[in-house]
């Protein structure tokens, strides 16, 4: 059920909305995306650094 909801609301509906007016929708939501990036950076930046340390910068696994 949850996979179907993510597929519907995260893939199918946005693709249907943005297929014709993708640049307009992207331009209107750019400020919102930058704000969300700023708000989530205190959590996402340390996790990104941790993943780089564990997996490596190129995505290769260091520990086998």
C-alpha cells in the first residue's frame, strides 16, 4: 500500500503535471526547494559526510 502511494504521489502525478509545463513548475518551486535544502542541511550534511566516509566519495565500498 505504501509503495503504491509513493509511486502514485511521487512519480505518476508529478510526471503528469510537469510533462507539459515542467520549466514553469520548476521555476516557481525553485525558492521552496532552496528553503527546504536550507532547513534540512543540519541533518543531511552530517549524514552525507558519514556516507562518504563509509562508502567513499566515488561510492566504492571501503569495508569488504
